[in-house]
């Protein structure tokens, strides 16, 4: 039986053949390399067919107790643990569940390819996550946030318009930063997202006001940048998600708000429903595979449903 490196490389080639996104493949590889190092250093196990269910459960426990990057990675391209300020800090349950999912995908692949005789992840379950409900932004919070951008500067104006587009379309930040100038259609007030999560093009709609503001931004941008991207960096390259998130956090520091691109997306969804929009239409606008995903995404509890029912109910015989 060949060692971990061989089968991780084999699995990554399989991922390439499946045309998975670079982001997904990077997540798989990082997770598996860290798991491999744990198995070699803590469990003295170097072959994939020697991994058992108990060891995987011990790894999950290890992550919860020891924190981030405590297994030192020799290859600096994987995580650079020595240079990270979060080295050793707690890992969220969501992140650990991502690790579990990636490890399960890997061993399920080995099982399907008949590389291993016993699949150690068959009885491995995701951790129960009690996620704190993130409330959408209130109208006054949105105004306070938008008023905090310095639109006299290129980067301030860019981040302002990016934020407005996220609030107005419910788009994901990754697909928004991939937008190019040609994706805008001002005649029909539409915008085409190409770099979507499911790799299918998604057409979204612009209000006349937002369309007018985007047109002004495009005219401004073209005076300072010839980049094809709608929201480029000052070096005319594609802006990264982490870069935008960092800029947004900096703005939030001055406002006292806690805002992420995900919260902007949730604010759009909630406001759409409160305005009387259909959850079935919203599901398509959010690019969800099923309306049940939208229901889970909004995390509506019984009190939410009761309040909305009383607000919109019209049948009272």
C-alpha cells in the first residue's frame, strides 16, 4: 500500500477531472495535508488503509482541544503556521465540520476506487453546531454603514458600490468581485454573474437607481483604471475576498457595526421577504438549489413566522 502523499495526489487529479473549483480543491488539499501530518506524527500511521474510525474521532477531538495549526506543516505553501496570529486559537465548529466533510469525501473516494477494504468514515458524523443567529441589518444601520465610506477616493468609492450591489442583489462576494464591465447591461438594467457557486450563469436585476449609480461608477473607474473588472484593486487586478472583508471590517470599526458580506446577503433576503416578495423567487435570486435551502439560510424560527403571519395575514373571517 502506497503512502498518504501518493493517494492525496491521486485524489487531487480526480478533483481536476471533475472540474472542481480551485477554491474547493485548495480546501481539500489543505485539510488532507494537515490530517496526514497528524496521522504520521501523533498516530504513527503513514498508509491510508491503516486509518481507522477511532483515529479520525481522536483527530476531531485533537482539533477541538489543541486549536489551529498546532500540527506543524513543513511545506510553507500549505498554511505557514509560524507566521499566523491565530496559531493555536480555537477552531470553530463550522470549520471542524468542513474538515470532517473533506476527510469523508477523500475516504469515500478511496472506498469507491477499492483502494481501501474498510471505510473508516462511514460512522463519522458532523458536529452539532449551535449557531448564533445573525440578525439582518436595520435600515438605520445600513444608512450608517454606507455613510462611512469615503467616496472621494477610488478604493472608498469602489467598496461603497460593492457594498450597495451586495445589499441590492443578495449576491455572494466571490461572484461579485469576479464581475467584469461587460457583465453590465444598462439597457435592460441587468447584471450577469458568471463565476457562481454552481458554475452556472446567473442573471440578476438592477433597480433604476442602482443602475444609474453603477453607470456613474463605471465612468469614474474608467478615468483611473483600464481593468476589465468592475471592482478592481488600485493595481488594476481582481480584488480578493479577504481584501474586501478587511476593508469592510475597517469601516465597521468606525461605526461600531458588525458587518460581513454574508450578513449583507442575509439583509437583502430578509428585506425582500418583508416587502412581500415570494420565498420561491428569493430562492432563485440567491441561487439556492432548493427553497428548503433558503428556509434554512434565513433560519426563521417560530417567533419569526408568528410575527410575519400577523403582519401580512389578510384572511380573518
